[in-house]
């Protein structure tokens, strides 16, 4: 169900037949996806699309390691989307405007990243760990996604820390030039946990072999170093930044006071965050579980994206075009049987650029205990297609709460 609601409370056939290609010990193994979803040994995947179920089915642990320091190619996985020749596949990915349904692609990206991480660990570890999505650093589009051309998606490990793996995925169209920017580029971070204790465990070190692999490794190292530096900043420097951000948020929130306290005088060019908000509350069921028995992260991303699209659509009064997933944080697992609440609202608009940023909070609620905790945070960016220069520009979005003001300031930095 979709409901407008008050300001957000503070809460810290045929599916088609894409071809999946997995690299194992530098040899290509092709997996032909059947016209129906396939269940893994645990039963997960039986109710997923063919791409996700095929990728999950490829996670068969081998007790024999191939290398203590595997190369990126050792765990690379390719997925081919033959949209031009497979009508059932194209229909599976079709949105309401005959373009590619982004939410379904997000499910595929999460499944692909997980399989790549699994294969990397299997190449260098004797014991099977649990592989957990820690974050999505960014998913960026460089061009519109259609169904007229075939598309290839590749995922590979580009950097490893002691317990973490960065997986980069790129989607390209069949007619793209070799040096063309990928249509989609994504970076996911996974961590490994000991299957018995649940504690962090080491992953195999990555050994890049080619110049291109070394360049990607250096980029991943820079991302990891930036995150580490942000966590280890001197207390006095952090205190100064917190104070500056608090002052900036207070200044931003002051802009909202006339609209909050004198709503009859509201400007038609502005809107409060909570007025763009939509909720979707649902039970989670076994059909949406992953191979670890938790609710599939790709399912959560698709639900969050499609609710964010609704919020952007009603705010912009024009069809939104997906630009990027700016960030996804996986803060706590979602279990089968949980009551899941998704809250989407436009957190910031950039009228001069015709862009809106939509934030989605996923919360696990317990009606019996009367508790709720945030499980995921999502941030999406959309642009809007205008048919003429006479159409109204986007309204400015002002914060409904101090928390909204803080989030706006972070985006404006």
C-alpha cells in the first residue's frame, strides 16, 4: 500500500534466458538459464527471476582451493542479456515505458556481486564463510537503458582488504565501442564472516595481473583508504566538523520555519520533505529469501527503488529518469517474517539541474515489542524529462525536521 504520511519519525511462462558465464581457473563455463527459475539446494531461487536463480545456483563450494591469491579473472562472472532475440526475456525486464526496469536490474547486480565474492573466497579459502553485503558505494548510469540492444554485464573483484571485497560491475551494449563508457557501473562492498561464530574472517588477497587490473585495484584502495581515514580522524578535527555541520543544518532548518508554522502562507515554489513522502509496509516471506536464509538484498533494493520512483514521480509531475544509486547501507539483516516498513521522500532537489534526490529508510518493526530499527538506508537520484521550456521547474525542497536538514547539508557538501 502507498500512503502519504506525516513527517518521518527519527529511526537511528517464461522468464527469458540470459546466458551466465562464470570464470573458473581461467576457463569459461557457460550456464544456460532455463525458462523457469531454479532452486538451489536450500530452496532459495525457486521464486526469483532466472538470472538471479542461475547466479545463486552457481555458488557450489569446492573444498579444493585453486590459489591463495586469486586474480580478478579467477572469479569474474558474465551475464548476457539477449533482448533482441528473446522476447520473453525482454518482457521480463520491460517497464511501463518500454525501457529497462531498473529495479529488476538492481536485483541482478546484487546477485552477481554476491556470486563473484563467493567465487573469490572459494578460490583461496578452505572453509566456506558467510558473504554479507556491507554497502553499495554507487551505481551510475551513463546512458538510458533500453531493450532494443543486447546487453552484457560483467562482475569481478577489484580490491580486497583483510575481511572485505570490492566488486565492480559494468554493463555494456552490444554495439558499444571498445573504449566507450559502460552504460552502468556499480561498486559493491562485501565482507566475510565465519560461518560458525559470525565474526569477521579474512578473505584471500587479490593479485592483479594486468595493467588494467592494477589500475582498478588502485582505485579500490583509494576508496578503502578514504573510508578508513574518515573513521580515524582526530577527535578535535571531528568535533569542529560536527559543530560546522550542526550550524549549517540549523541555518537550513530555519528556512522551513515559516512553512511549518504558517502553512497558509506557503510559497508555491517550495515544499517540505514530508509532503513528498510515501510509505510501503509489508510482511517478508520465505519466497524472498537468499541462499543464507535472510531476505535478499536485491529484493530490498528493488522495493526501495520503486517506492523512490513513486515519490519522485509525484514530486516532479513528470516521468523521472534514473540517474544513480548514490549509496546503500546494509545496517542489519532482514529476517523472514519481519514486518518491513519502507519510507521514501525527496530529501533534496536541485531545480537548476532538474534533479531530485530521494532517500528511503527501511525499518524492521516489531508490533509486539513496540520497537523499530533501521535495517537499510538508500539514496537515489532522478532527473526529469520536460517536453518544453514552458513547463514548471522543480520546487525547492525544505527540511521538515532537523534530521532532514542534516541530510540535506551532507548532500550539498
